[in-house]
C-alpha cells in the first residue's frame, strides 16, 4: 500500500519546519509504511514512555530532538521516570545513572511535555474523550485508553511516541481504525463464584489469563454484571497487556464500545470462544507467584499507579494497625493523586502506619526495594509478572486484603476459600 502524505507532511520532510520536525516526521512516516497505513491522521494528545531511562541511546535521542528545537504540538503527558523526585530518600541506584535519568526528564520538559510522571494518565483531571485520536505509550495506559475511555491509540513505543507528539500526527492504522477494534475472541466465565467476582482480586487474575490466551487479539468478556469499576478494568487491562500484547478489550455492559456482545463483535462471528472456569482462575493466580515461602520482607502495591479510591480502600483495610517490623511496604501512585489523598489526610495516616509512598516511578524497575532476599507480595498481576525478572526476587500474588493482613502479621497469609468454584 502506498503511503499518501498531505502537503504539510511533505514540507516537513523537506525541512521546511526545521530539523526536529524533519526527524520526527521521518520516524512517523516510516512507521506508517511499516504498518501498511495509507496515510497519517491528526492526534489530540500523547503520552510518552521514552522519558524512562534505559541507557544512553534514549538520552541521545532526546538530546537530538531538544537541541534541534523540538516542541510538542499537542498536550503531552509523561510516563513514569527512573527517579522519585518527591521522595529522593528512596534512591538506591547508581548516582551517575540517576544524574542521566534526571537529565532525560529535563529534556522532555524542555520540549513542552507536562511533568506528570505517571503510568496512569487516565487518572488526571483532563483525559481523552470517546473517539479521540491520541498517541499513547505505556502498555496499561494504551489498553485503558482504547477499552475504558473509548479513545483511539495504537501501541506506541519509545521514540515513536515523542515523534507523534512533535508532529501531531500518527499512522492511520491498527487500533485507530474501526476494523481493528472489533472483538474477535469471546471470553465467558463458568462456575466462578459470585464471591470471587465481587472481589477486586478477580480482575488482575482474569486479565493475566486473558493475555496468555489471546495474545494480541481483541477479546470481549461476556456474562459479567454491568458497570464494572474503572479500577477493576484498569487491573484487567494492565495484566492482559503484560502477559500478552492486548491493546484493547471489551466487557459487555461495562466498556463504551460493548453495550452488547453483538456491538463488540461489530456484526461478525467470533474467531474463537473460550470458557474460563474457577480452576482456570486458580491456576492463573498460582502462575503469578514464584514461591511458597512465607518469609515476607516487602509489599508493593500500585502497578499501575494506585487511584484515590484504591488508596482510600488501603487506609480502610489498615485501620489503626501498623506494618510489622522487618516488612517494607510501598505504594506507588501519581503525584496528582498523592496531592489529593494528602489533602484528605490519608497519606500521613499511611506513613504513620509504616507505608512508604512512591511517586514518579515504579518499584519493579527503579532501585528502591532494599531487601530482595525474602518474599515480596503484591496485588498487581503486572508487578508480579515483571518484578522477578527485573529485580531477581521471589513474589507471592494476593488480594489487597491479603497484602495488608500479611504486612501486619509479618508473614504471607492468603484467603484460599474465595478461589473455590461456585
């Protein structure tokens, strides 16, 4: 397919708007060609993952753009970085790498990006509306934008994301287009207890299973009660994007493009129908743990970043209790959310109870956790999936309730009863 460009795109490729626009347009057009797009489309916003320091190449690319005068043309938020600027006492990494990480963050700010430093830009006050075309990076943000907001973004990675923001353009391909957003795989639950379906923990586990089952296909979950909360949809999407490559899912009665199963399928027959049982969910939960050792050293919540409601639930579960001596308890969240919960008095209550608040980054890749020799516990399927490989520690996955009770008593405890069948 031949890529058709507009006059402004051609002018940028000829250097009419300077070297930064030339480079960014070259990246976007070559990506469009590789994706088989027949043109580019305008976007209304972007979310950037390139601000996370992975080595000198990332910084070199940012230097090239910023030194050439690059400025984003659309409102652009920034994903997590490699530093917690609000809590520098958490830093345990190499000082030189921290310096380079900070310089990378500065360069993106110089290009006009908002210093939001969150993997959950959908928790900000302004977020894209239904049908808006955006260019978002960060896997959980992508799947949330497409699935829960009904905005449209493809899966963008480092360098492509900032180039889309600088040009205000993206390839007219993939999940930007109607034909790629319809569901092709139907997921139905059978024999799963009402008790488990009513628990938050069901949704990251179901998402982790869905990712393994469907890969990069668009699934639709049918048969659940309508009105599933955004936090539960967030957990499902983040997990499915981690264990698979899911960029969009539907849930009948809960996501905007799936008022009915027929609407989610857009009038087509599904390619595959899958039934998920209670035993399947129990096995999926077990795959998220790498150890049965109950010697608890660390609890890490907030991957993706915890919302105001999730922090409120944590405060409720802890009550007037404290984290046991010898257990490090971390909650990651965005700085905007931290500000709001601080005004409510919740942040200070958590700190008084022995909880460390983490912003701007995430504990599964930034050196924050001090003791990686014992067991770490999490309620995040995404954290459980990535942390063992990134940090070399052993993980037990459990519900938020399990994590809190374990932190208080100082050893791993889990409610096994909820995983039985109906």
